[in-house]
C-alpha cells in the first residue's frame, strides 16, 4: 500500500478529541484510543494492546500532532480488557510515571488474569466451564495457551489509582462524570461530559457491532441482565457525539442503544427456539449460532462460547429453561411449565 493510500491512524474531531486507531491482531482490526488536551498536556484513554504495530501507530500519531510522549500526564482506562489496558504500563513508564486510572473492579479482574500465578487458575476455571458445557477436548486444549498469549501484550503492568462511578475527572478542558456500566466488563466506566453532550463509551455502546457479553467463571452474575440494565441507565442522557472503543464516533446514540436492546431480545428468542428444537448444550448452541465464522479461531470461539452461555444463563435465571447434569456435562431443556 502506498503512503498516500494508507488509512488514517488518527483524526481530530471538532470538539478537540483526537481519535487514534490502534491496530489489533484479530478480527476487530483496531481499538480506539483517545487523546484529550488541556493546559498540562494530554490525557490518553484506553491506549491499546502492547504490540509492535500498536507502538508504531502511536509513534506516527505523536509525530503527526507534534506531541512528545512526556506531554501525556494521565492514562484513563474504561475497562480491563487487554485491547484497552495492554499499553497502560508502557505509557506509564515512558511518561515518567503518569497515573493510570481504572475502577477497582476492573483492576481486580486484571490481577485474576495476569497477577503472579493467578492466570493459570483462571484458565483452568474457564476450561472447566467450557468442558461441562460440551466443548470437545481438542478445542479445550487451546484455551490456556490462547489466554497465556496475552501476558506479553499487557506487560509491563501499571501501578494504578482507582476511580469509581459517581466521581468526576477533568479531561480535555471538560468535566466528565464516571458512570458504572457492567455487563460487557465488570467495573467498566463510561465518561459523560454533560456540558458538551459527549460520551466516551468504552465498549458499552458500539455503532456497527454488538459488544460481547461473556460469562466470567465463578462470577455468578447475569451478565446479560447487567448489560441491559446499564443500557437503560444511560439511554436517557443527552449525547450528541459518542466515542466508542471500536469503529468510528457516532451521533445516533439513543437509537443505537435501542438497536442493541432489540438485538439481544432477538438473540434470546432465537436461542430459545434452538433449544426447543433439541440443541441442548452450550457448545452445540454456540456452533449453531456462530458456525463457520469462528472455525479454527480460538479467540473468536472463546468470545462466542462465553456469549452463548451468557444468554443461556439469562434464559435460565428468568425461568424459561432449566439444566440437568449427566456424566459431568450440563444439558438445557425448555422448562416444563413453558412447554406448549
């Protein structure tokens, strides 16, 4: 690709926010980071995954805008997923110790995944969850190595400062309110600048794709219900421009929330019908829902399997299906009183 035809790495929006498209080595292609300027320098939001390609994109962006990395004085994380969190520690080192702000719940999850020997326990828990829900052994064997592959991409890990829902933070000359939006990620925060009607969405509201809603081993929560409840919480906010974690900023904020709610209603109805037709394990349902789109890709399979289980657990908690166990496997059927 010629230099003149290279896709833009960054874009400055009229409100002054700089969107940085940080490349990812999987199907999402890139994650959005944002630079917000104030009298002290710059705040970076969600710096991306630690890869050579991401570092190159950042160097191009800083050069393009004439920014020294030492002008970055604060790093803010919407949530803990590695494509958002991964470069936080690197930026902290390169800036000479800029504070990294994250919610306590989000940080706890990073430590469960990548703190000392905790990652092995999480991988074992996730593998066991998938096993009891029907995932074949040859596929299960890929889960732990896949999770371990992220360790280098989130290293070095930062020293963090906690910020919680209800607090405010100054970024880019605006005051942003922090809002708790669980479901996609426990402890995820959105940042809302009411004066300018701007929203930093993280992965809560995305314009062209649906945020992944995944079961977390041992959590015990109804992640899908949490996600839907948090969408209801933020749908009434007046937002003229929303800055998402993936894809481009968008203006149809309330419409998009309504579309996301409707999507999950359709997905639940479809899954219910599949169970009625005899699909009775999580893995069977996952394959029927996602099929060829995830074949041979452990990353996509993990997302698909965990999202399938989140929807099944939601149907179970709402009394529409029930589980039974046989030979160490979990099977789902339509609950007796739901039968026609």
